[in-house]
C-alpha cells in the first residue's frame, strides 16, 4: 500500500504541474471535468467534440486530493460548468470511512460555490465495479471496493443541495448488479463502450446546462 501511495503521489504532483502549464492557454467559461482515473482516461474531446472541455482527472486521486488542488484544477479556469466525480479511491487509496468521503464531497462543492458562485456543478454518481470471479476481472485493481459501499455513497450525495446530480451507476449494471463486462476493462475502469454509455447520459444534461449559459 505504501508503494502504491508513493507512486500515486508522484503522479498527482506531475499532473498538477501539467495543469498549471495548460491553464495558461485555457479560456474562461468552459467546462471542467474533475476526478480520478475514471476522468483522466475519459476521452472527452472525442465524446464532446464541440464543447470547450478541460480534463482535470488524476489517476488514483481521492476526495482529499481534489480538495487540495481546486485552485489549479478549477478556480484558475473560471469554468461555467464543473463536472465532478470523485470518491471510489477513498475506499482503497485513502481508506477513508464512507461518511468522510461524503463530507469531503460536500466540502468540495461548498468551496466551488464560494469561489465560483455562478458556476453550475454536475455531480456524477460513482460507477459500480465488477465483483465476480470472471477471469477478465483483476481483483487487485478492483481492490476492496464493493458495490454496496459505492451505492451508499451515491445515496448520500444525491441529495446535496445546489448541484445537479447525474446518476450513471444504474445504467452500467448487468442483471446481477455488477458493472457490465462490456463496459469495463478489468472490473473498475471503463471500456470505450462504458464511456459511450456514460456520455449518453451526461451529454444531454451538459448540453442543456451549458446551452442555457452560452
């Protein structure tokens, strides 16, 4: 676990420093996606080709990490819309209690509203994982994550005020309640089919929200 944390810490600071450079060329009033590897690996420019989108995902990031980097990842960009999805790594990397994850998400939202009161926040539900013994599932990647815990977090964040909650969890499930195999690479991260499914849900909401502001 210590080795994993050291590697992720190095990745974190490398990405944050990259963001500082990217931000010099960014324009305000765009759309920022912020989160962990599920955001970083989301090919946003391909799925949202006509939108001014900035990807501020970092592999292995947690709610604690997002709280620390809001300045460079969100505030410096002055976005019209923030698309936030974070928390699954709290169950493995940060090893936080579920209640702490919910509290941190609330803190992130409160800080964004304080600094950018006119920005709209889309809060995306956490994705399910695949907990089956299928040979394609990599148990070390899925780690201690369980769908019952992810559902608990989703249940408690969907009622947060002054955000628009977007449920993608249910659309990614198979008949047994696991992340559907065609939507995943190894049980945690999404395949392109998975991202296409997510986009089908987020994109109409984003077009409506961003369209009203532009």
